[in-house]
């Protein structure tokens, strides 16, 4: 049988398993059906209920405007799938092509998609994390619980971590006039994603809205009362603050543990795949039948020197899912690369923050349009003299222009003046804290001598 | 190369004899996506280049950035936000939007639906007993005019007065000093002065008097950006009055013309009410009310494709051509309301995206739905119908139909 016949046969009555039934998984399933896949489709997800949207959980759901169960993702078409929900996948057997569930069932497949995403990084001290009033926000149950706690009018909310989620939650609390302390180890909020200049603006914004912002400090202990309710937090500078709600917003952990023994290239940084979403095995060889999309995927981006990049962005999940689905049912020559320029957005303290490109891939940043003082501006990021990203505060309509500058590797700083260019616009160092990428440690060792024997073995993580 | 001279295509597009069907000329024009004209201006006609430049911060809407300013633009008084750049544009548009749409006034447009439906029903009631109807004079003109008057707080009965001024202003938009009589420009300038004086008179009565109309709300605003000056309110009201009744009339009329040319589509709309939403979007792509942004200015050198448009150049944007670009839209000359991915340029794009777009959409959806339901077996009397003079705001001046 020719390859084309095999592909036609697979499209007609093959078996696809999608592990991870959230945004990327659902969109991939819809795209598979759009592409004409008529075989058996199985969706595996550890959460019960319909796939839902997560961005509103730290915004409209927390304000109470939208109920936590009101963010169910719209269905773009019928996907005619078998849903296995509430039981996580526990292993992947590539020798026999099946997924193992935590309850022992095995689900066979011809091709599969890994879209298991990210979970919230919990507070590291288990007993403290278990105190009443300590929250993370990743699932709708998390958001519902925090929404109730915030609606009850706490005397103070402590937010640990001033990334996007932490800052959005701080904003919602201040909107309700609830006293808020934000603790951030870095020198300012958002600095890890957007660099020092934007970080300082974000810090000013938080303080102007009455946030007790404490940067450069670590929370060393969460203290509970006799009833097991959180009541106080202690900081590395020796100070303490009383708070009856604590939100742990320390980012996410990629859900890859279940793939530990699969022989795929997995680690804390995700599941490595090519630009066409095909997973790499441990040796860095591309596989044929295993695809990856969404927050858990880590793929090389030709726009950024083919570096492997993982993105926890809504639009990336959607676009990558569609590419993965297309490539699952296409012959090699018809496959598409995932080449879209990343975008994300956040709403906090009355400001709509939007970004295009990869701001962390930059050495300089310059305000190109608008006014920083008014929190209405666009800043362009550059790397070695070309534009690599842009961030807007309440000025998103310009970003399409910057997307084109990124796509065309346009010179940085942009040479021609614009009508509302700040008079003192000068590029400054972008200044991200710490070499985070290098701090992860090794994940594999290489064995063997002859080229035909050289193999990689996964190392157990010591984290 | 994107730049070559295409010397006679633009004049032919502007020529009245081609008003009924400029689309083949647009196709010719698109062979040169960025076309340098004899007078040093640039004409852009392809989708990719248009959507790129509409988001390009180096493109200015302020006449003061032209090396050779448009004649008499300064005499027209305080510019409205359509002719301003950030930050002034942003401030004025924000101040106006506070009273028109989200986030401050989210329900205004949808809240007008019952009123719009009633106005439409009343106009169609007046068709009773008439065999021949002019869709323009009897319907598509009075409907949006009534709406914009109500919204702004301009007395409906003053329409005969400002109608003359608005027409003279529209006529002068595409004034060409080489081919047009000076009078055309002077009439436009005088009409602008008259209209502004009239609106200024209405505004004076609004200060300190609460009310729901836009003039009153702008006159008594106290938001975070402060209040517009009276001159700014007049220029804004002037813009909204003209845009609010010289564009929707064309969209509704073009819509009816398009449906009458496709009776099967007209019948389909009767039985599939939800079709009206994508149908109006397709109309905005296929027969948009605004065909051309007659001028913008290069604030500094602008790169479009491999062309550099020098600072100070005048740039003409052929939006309707971009929406028919086969490199962007499959089978672009086919009217297809089922079209997916219909990101047309009917309302422009970028920071100057049509302010009244949501209102125009709703008006047209309601108007076309009512017309197809209530007109009995309508037929076109003349095809093509006679057109208005303007190549910029293009549409029939009359659309006669017979109902049986």
C-alpha cells in the first residue's frame, strides 16, 4: 500500500487520541473534523465538564461579572468524539501506541496529540498551602473559590508573585477597594515577561492604585490560626503582613510527568516538537505519530533563530492546535509550519496591555508612540538591531504594524518619526532578571560510542 | 517593483461615467499596488498594502503634514478627529466614544433597536398603495437621517436646511484643482461654515441643560479627559452628522440593489433571518458605501512593499479595491454571504476604523430585513440605477423599484 493510501485510510477510519481537553485539545479536534478526519476521536482530560476558557478566570470571573461555570468554550462544530474526562493520563507506550490512564485503562491510537497544558505552581510548603484562604488560580474551581473569598470582603489579600495573573488579581481586588499586598521576588511586576522599563511602569500603576507592592522580597512563611485559616505572612526582609486571603501566583508547571518514561523529549520546559508540532523523542529525532500543541509544547521558531520557545498564550494554543491537526492528516509535503507571531493580552488597573512577538527575545526597548505618563503608549523591542516584539498600553490598534515589522526583520530602533513619538525616545537596555533558561539543569545524559549506538537517556529531575 | 505610473486609470475611476461599475478599473489599478501619480501623490489599491498602511503610525490624517496642503482645508475650522493624529485624535475620539459605545456606554446601539425597527416600519407603511418606490428618497435616506438627528439632538425638521450643506460638502471632498471649477470648492467651504454655525447654535442651548442626546452630553461632559471645547464639539457633531447620513444611505441602497439583482438571495433572506448578519458584512466588502480615503499624508518616509513613499506625500487609499483583491479574497467578484474569513475594509481599519460602524451595521440589518419581508415581489426599474456624483461615497442617487 502506498503512503497516500495509508494516509487516506487513516483519515477515513484511523484512531486519534487527544490528551488534554482544554482550549488546544478542543480546537485541534474541531480542526481535525474540518480537515475531513472521519475516524475515531477520543478526548482525554483530567477535569470534569466541558472545555472552558481560562483568561476570564483572573478577570471577569473574579469580579463576579461572569460566573465561574460561564466560560465554557463555544463549539465551532460537532466533533463526534468519545470523552474520557475526570481521569488523567498516566503514561504513553510508544511501542504499542496506547495511552495509559490513571485508572489502568489503556486507549490505543494511530496518532495522538499531547495538549496537557500547564497547572498552577502550588505554594511549596504543603502544610501552608493547605491552609484555608490560600488559593491558586488555574481551574474554574480555583476561580470560584477565590471569587467567593474576595466577595466576602477580606481584610487584606496577599498576592505572591506579580506576573500577569497576580497583577490582574491585584487589580480586581483594588477595584473592590480591598487592601492588597503584592510580594514579588523580582525588582518589579511583569519584569520577567516585559523587562525592567515596563516593570517600573507596572509598579507605578500598582502603587497609584493603592497596592502595597513589595519587590525584591520572598515570602518565607504562611502562618495559620488554630482553625487552620491563613492569617499572616512573613517576608525575607523580616517584615510581616496580616492577610486572610493569600493568592499564590507563581506561574505554572507543565504537565509532562505522565510522559516521563515515554521516550519523548520532555522536561520542565515542556514537550519538544518541530515547527510542525511533531514531538521529538529523547534523542532529538522527530516522531511520526505524536503531535504536541498549546502551553505544553516547545518548538523552534524560525523568526527567533530557531530557538525552542514555549508560550502560555491563548492565541498560540489555538493556532498551534490547528497546525497540529492539519499536519496529523497531511502527507509530509503538505504539512504546515507553526509560524505565527505570538500575541497576548492582559487587563489590569484600567489598562489593556497587549503584546506581539517575543519581548524576552530582546536586548533593547524604546517607547515609539504615545505617552508613558498617560499609560497610553507602544514600546518596541529590538535584538541586535531588528524589531522582535512590541508591547502596547491602551494602544493596541497599532500592533498589527509592529507584527509586520517583526515579520520583515525591520531595523531597530524604527528609524522614521511618527506623529506622537515621545521627544526623548531613546532605546534602553531591556534588562530581564536572571538567566532563567540556563538555570534549569541537565535533563539527559548521552551514552554509546559508535554513531549507530549513541543514545540519550533521561535523567530524573532533582527539583 | 510596486511603483510604476499608471497614468490614466485613476482619472477613469474618478470619472462619473464609470461610477456604476468601477470594479474592472480597480482590477487594472491593482496591477500596480502602489501607483505614483503625475502630481506626486500615491494610490494604494491592494489589500495587503492597504491593511498595512492603515496600521502604520507613519501615515498621518492631518493635512498639515502634506508638502502641498489640500486647498482650503484650513478654512474649514477646527479639524474633526477623522483629520487628526494621535494624541489629539485619540483624545477626541475617546471623548466622543464615551457617549456612544463601550466601555462607558455599552448598550446604546443595541438599545436603539426597537426605535430603529419602528422608524423602518413607519417608512414602509408609507409605501402602501404606491406601485413605484424610490428606495433612496422614500427609505434609505430618511431612515438614517432620522436616527442620526435623534442621536445627536438635531431637530429632524431642520433637515432641508442642512441637507443642502451636506451635499455641497460631499461634492467638494474629491475636489481636483486641475479639472474642477473653483466654485465646487468654495461651495464646500461655505457649506462647512454654514453647517458649523448651525451646529454651534444648537450647542449654545445645551450648556447646563441635562439631556440624553450626544450634543448635550458632550456639552456637559466631566470625564477623566475633561470636556471638548465648543469648537471641538461642533467639529465632532459635523463629522457624525455627515458620516451618519451619507454613508448608511449608500449601504442600504447598495444592499437592496445587490439583492434585487439576485432574487434567489432575496428569497433566502426572507426564510433565513440570521443570514442578514453575514450578508451585511459581505455587502461591506462587495459594495461598500465608502470607496476611497481620498487623502492621507506621509508623516515621514513610509515603506509600502518595496516602495518608499517620501515624507509629505499625498496618499490615496482605494479601500473598495482592496476588498475585491483576489490575493486576499477567494472569487472576490462573487457576492457570497456565506464567505468565511471576511475581514473587509468596508469600515477602514486601524485607529480611524469607522466610529459609527456598529450603528450602520444594525441600521442596515434592520432595513434590509424589513424590506425583503414587506415588499411584494419587488423588481428593479433601471439597472444600473443613476449614481451620485461622488466616487468617494459611492451609491445610487435613486433606486426605483416596482412592487406588484
